[in-house]
C-alpha cells in the first residue's frame, strides 16, 4: 500500500512537468448511480428497487440525487486539477457513476491515484457494423395480425437507436398516411431543433431526437459542416437501421424508374427515439455512446438497438464483460431495457465477435432467400454469369464491346486508373456512344474510392448502352453486392469468367503494331437483373458475420457463454437512406439503399423484440431474449440443416454445415417467439453471479463497475440461466442446471438431449409438468468420452403436450484434465 502511495505521489509531482497531448478519459467513482442507489447518503432516500424494472426518472428524488452526483464529479475535478486545464464532457449519473473528461495523460494518473476514483480508462472508438424481410420472416400473416395488424404492430413501444441520426423527412418515418400517434406517457425524451430549418425532428412517429458529440468535438474529429450538430443523419446508416426496425409499412422502394418492392419495418407502429453518437468519417467515441445510452434509458426507451462495435479492445481492459460500455448496458438491462447489438463483421473467422456479454442479445447476419443474378451473352455464344441490378439491353440486339483502356483520349491519363470508368472526361465519347463499355473492378471499388454508381454516371454521359465490370483478381474478404443502376449493367465476379470475357475481346479486336485498335468486333448483350430469384436454401449464415467461440478476455480465452445469440437477415437489406448519406458511395443522394452487415441484422431483432414486448409488456429483457432464442430454427426453408458461407481452398466461397458458433440458437422465428411456452429468465443478480464465477475476473473490478460485492455465486458460469449451455473446458463429468418458467397454460414437457459422440449428455428429469407461471429446475450432465481438440455440439429439446417446442444449444470442449 505504501509503495502505491509513493508511486502516486511521484506521479502527482510529474503533473507539474510538461504534459502529453490531452485525450478523452472515462472515469468511474465511488457511490451508486441512480439505477442502483439503495440509500446511505444523508438527505437522499433509496431509489433502487429489488426487481429489474424502470424507475421514475422525473421524480424529485431521482433528479436531486442525480444533481448531487454531478456536483460531486465537479468537486473532485476542481480539487485535483487546475481550472482551465481540463474540460468535463459528460456526467454519467443514471447507469454508471462517473464522467468523461478531456485531460492530459499525466492528469489522468492524478485522477487514478485519487481517493474515491475506481477506474480511469482512455476512450476508444466504435464503428458502424455495416425489403423483403418482413415477408421472409412471416410477419404480415403470422405475427402482425395478433397485434391488430401492421397499423398496430409495435404500438406504444419505444425503440432507441444509438447510431448516426435520422433523416426525418423520409416516407418511412412520415405520419401523413397513418392514424395519429398519441403521446407515450412513459417516454420523457426531448426533440432537438434543426439549426437550419428551426423545426424539431419529431412528428409522433419519431418521438425523441438528440445528438451527442462532446467527445468528438474535444478530440478535434467533429466537422459541423458535414457531421451536422443535430440529430440529422449525415451518413445514411442511422436512417437505414431505424427503418428496418420500425419504418412504416408498404413504402415503395423506387430507384431509377423501377420499383423494387415495398419496404416495412419489423414493428411499423413502434416509436423511434434517436440518439445520434456516430458520424460520417470517424465513427464514434465511447464517451459519446455511453452518454447516449445513459440518456436513452433515462428517457424511458423499451428497446435499445446498437449496430456498433469497438474498433479494437480498450487498452486498459482485460475482460470483455467489464468496461464502461458493457457496464452501462448491464445497468440498462437492470432498468428493464432489451438490448440488441450487432455481433460484428469479422467473419468467417473464429473469435471475431465484438458483442460478448450475457445481458446483450448479440445478432449474427443471415442471407435471406432473395438473390439478384444477371448474365452477359457474348458474340461467340458463351453466357457469363454475374450480378447486376439493372434492366437488360434490347433483347433482339447485340452491341459492340469497347474496353475503357482502348478508348482513351490521351495515353497520358493512365495515371488516373481509367479502366475504373470513374472519369468520363478521360474517354472518347465518339467511340463509346451506342456501345457496351468494358471496365475493370479494381481494389479502388473495395476501398470505396471508386463506385458502381460513378461508372453508371460516366457511361450515361458518354452515351453507352450499358457497361460491364470485370473482376480480374480477388482479395480474401471481398464482398460483391448488386447495385441498382438505371442502364444495363453486369459485374462479373468470378475471375475465370472475367478471363473468358477478356480472351474473347482480345481475339475479336484486331490491333496495329502500336497496339491501337483497328476495329471493335466483339459483341454482347446484358440480361435483365431486376427480378430477384428466390432460393429455398435460405437462410444461410453470411460470410462476413462474426463467429464464436465467445471470449472472456482479450487474451482470447474461451468464455463459458455462447455467442452469437441469434441469427437474423443482414444481407442485401433494402431500407431508407439519407440523401446526405455518404456511408455507401453507390447510394449517395438516393432515398433507399440495399446494404449488408450485422448492422442490418440487429434492428430486425430490435423490431421483433418490440412485438414480443407489445404482447408481453411485463416480461424482462432476459425473458424476451429467451423467447427469441428458444423458438429459433436451425433449418432452412427446404427443411435442411442451416449452412454457413465459408472460404474454400481457392478464391471461391463454399457452403459448410453451420454450428451454434455461426448462428447461436438459430434463425429468428417471430411467430413462435410470441408464444414460446417456457422461458429462461434472469435478472441483475444472475448476471453478477456469472461475472463472479468466471475465472480470471477480479472481484474488485466487478465491484468497481457494478457497485455490488460478489455475494452471488452459481458455482460455475455455465450455470447462468441462459437459453444455451456452454462448457469451454469440460473435464470428466460436469452437471449444469437451468430453471424454466411456464408462460402458457399447464403443460407437460418431455425432455430429450443429444450430443456429438465425443461427449455424453443426459438431462434430468426426463419429463415435467408445469402449471401457469410455475418454475422448475432441470439438470444436464456432460461427460467426456474422447478428447478431439474441438468443440462438440448438441441440444436440449423440450416438447410440450400442447405443441410448444423449446430448444437450447449445448456446446462443450472435452479435456482429460
């Protein structure tokens, strides 16, 4: 102890020396936040209740205690640091007790050594984890009628979006064709005023709109001319996410004079509360994101969607479950808020998740049943497959093919990568007009410095009939999505097919001794790519979707908790876009975009959770999560086991049998989730028990972040009442327990267990009868039969006499010792 005090004294003296560059730090301090305050401070009565439910944040008791905490923050900073040498950005009072401050590293050490300071962490950045799906999920016929139809689906449920803001003028968020929205008494959020139009962002559908940028401003990253100092979406991502979860029903998706269908949110009558904390160029800062979450829960949201993830692990944090971000979300769940978070886009490689904690619903991305295919027919009769969301050339005509590099106005322009076809002024319009322009799909398209939209604009301005983009080499991880354009277009994604096109073109194109083209004799025609092909092999786990196993620390040690939790559509999702949006270069200036990512999967779950919450308003976040997970399907539409996209030994992608590390419990089934039969419920003390029994987590760190001692034990983290079972280090035999609660009529369940051969599994009892509202325990014994060095997968299946089917995945890895 004396050594620590001596070191702190030395560090305080060092503060007097020249200091390093100021940075943003998140500081937590002694004292309970509003959500967990049980009394003990003179003059302030207890606030917290034993159950995980919402607190009236407008009460005099809450506001005065919150003010007391903020005053303590200011006093601490004023007593330790010289006035004018620091800037406090936020006081966190409701979910965690602390503040964000812009200070030098030396000042951070002063705070770290001060009595009453529990943790000091340097901020770290987050990034975006970048409509057919309602029908694919069975919502219009299977779910919406139970809630009164689409015009009542999600009524009075408030979904909070911590994202890049919203474009409030989009028809997906309009109120002119809907029944009037009544006030929602439990929601207390505010609406900021647009500094340009002087109008607020709310209209009844959008019920709250605020922005958080203090950390971004302090770091010098914020540019008000493009980032907008308001909830206005300068990116596109936030509008897209909000529309997937809660956009209006039946909005025509029109682009380039073609209607691609009608878009709808999962819960089209749900309210939208916007908490903008992400920005165009730099993503976001955790200090701003935590402030946004803290405000959202204070305001009274029911559901929270987070399509964001960290750029990298926080430097000073060892465990994945304990940091200001996850601790804030734990407090949000304690307050009764369901949290959906994108699992991450690092797939298909293992241990690439960015969503770890048991109180968060981590969502993986699936490809649904819609594919956009196209083809190029060459003059030699060969048909080359590709993708292209565009009309066809005249079906009774073929057209001359001209390569961009052969129609240059001047050979000196080669330095501008003319084959990308981004700059029409480099190409000879007389040679291009009336023909099909051949372009190369270079790395510039992957990097975002070139776009298919710009090729389309260039081809149009040159008078081309259409264009072809040929992929000549592929880097691992390259993802090709069709892009809607107004003229015939195709992207040849297979290198071998691109080579066939290039060979045909070269053979058909005679040149002089200087390699200049004498005549263009290659011909071709482009097919119609506007109509989707529906596949019964859907859903499949998308290539980019992050995979398990889950990790408990940043040494990548396996956790005794399965992640992701669930699979939802996340590939080629049509939804609203902001005309200001620059997140996707192919959709600049458009009103809709079709994009992919676990970012798109999370709001599907947020919207479906709103439907479950609407039907079961008193269910806890864990109960809603359980209902979604235990009713998920592990089969595709053809009845075959789910498959996952994976890299093959060559450049091509292949399909492999999917596992719970790909899809968690399976693909969401909204209809079944409304009536799950049984739920695996959990509360704040269960989450504490999980933390306190996880090896390697310091009990002092748990107390620092939760204000709770480790009085809760469940002997092993595998006993956490999760709707899945994971044992990362199984030696000999281990028995885990689960508790189920009946949320339906009296029913008898027969319990069966199955596992891959290397591990034996047995569930006890084999059957049980539960009255309405009753809870029963059951146990599952796992025994190592052989050590394979890999995980074994299985499931517990509970079949009810009234037709309910409850499944939970089982994952274990056997060791001899």
